[in-house]
């Protein structure tokens, strides 16, 4: 199965972008080659740009607080494991404290580093970080992989509370999902919403189906169109019945 996720508001869209960027940063930092570490540095610049929204930290703190209150009320529920609940609440407390300890704008430590900003500026130009453009960067890329990795981890570390916060929020969001097995006749599906709008929709498709979903939703209706995955042709509706699983997630 292939899972496709569709955020239905800007806040969840931002969290999903950051989740992907943090995942890529960790992947490239773990590499050995200088090209891995160049890619990692560019991803760090992207994280700083996306996470620089002034309300991101407060949004995360507000949501973590709301989830803590909701989960704490479950202590008397005999169907809930108290040990598992305590672990989640401990995580919520830890991450909230780390977020509260952030005193500057996310990525500010990168913006205050003139050398890093010179690399970021040149990176926006096609082929702008060749060795003759940035000799000092070329020197850094030729240092031992461990030296580069230590530097990258030190630049990533101040932004990790944001990653830890969004991971908890997205995990709780995905765990809230309600699943339905549905059919899209001739590649098209519509469902009336009745005024309810999820925050995240997940569409699961058999990986043998050569189509991809396109989703549009509001409080009145949900529309899913399955588009043929023929990359050599103009995008067109997949003209077969499509069985899929739809998971609607809301906190």
C-alpha cells in the first residue's frame, strides 16, 4: 500500500513540511560524502525558513497543552494503560519545557552566522557554490566527515525542540484517524461532509494501481479524483474503479 497524506489547513501543512525536512536533514547528516553534507546544510536553511513563522512555537505549545489536558482526563478510564499514558504525558511535559526554553526565533543562530549566510545566498543561484565562488566552503567540504557531521549536528540541535513538538502532535493526529474502505467509480469519489472537516486525510492505495489521488475538501463536500500515473502523457482521470482506504484525522 502507498499512503498519501493531505493536510486540510495551513497549520498541519506547515508541520508536515517540517517533518519531511527534519527527516531529510537527519538522513543527509548521517552520510559520509561531502555531497550528503552539502544537501544537509541546504535542508537546514529550508527548516529555518519554514519554521520562522512567529506563531509556530505558540501553536505547538497550545496544542501540546490541550492534548495533555485531554489525556490527563483519561486516568480513571480502566481501558487505558496508566503506564502508557504516563509515558505520553512525560513526553508532553519534556517537549513543552524545551519549547518554552527557546528564547529566539527558530533558526536565528544560522542567520547570525555570516559564513553560513554567505553559503545560503550563493546556494540560491544555479551552480553558485562552486569552489571558486566559496573557497572556504570548499575547504570545509574537504574536511573529515566526522568534523562536518559535528558541525551540522550543532546547527541542527537548537531547532530540535520544534521537531520533537511537531512529532508528538502529528503522531496523536494520525492515531486519531477513523478509517473507511471506499470505492471511486471511474476514478472519481464524492462524499458530503455535513459541516465536519478533518485536519488531515490519508488515502491508502494498492501500489499496483497506476494512479495518484487529488483531494479537495471543505465543510460541505469531499472530492477525490484519481489521476493516471502515466508520466509520458497529459494528466487525465484514471478511468477505472478504484478501491481505497480513507482515514480522516482530527485532534
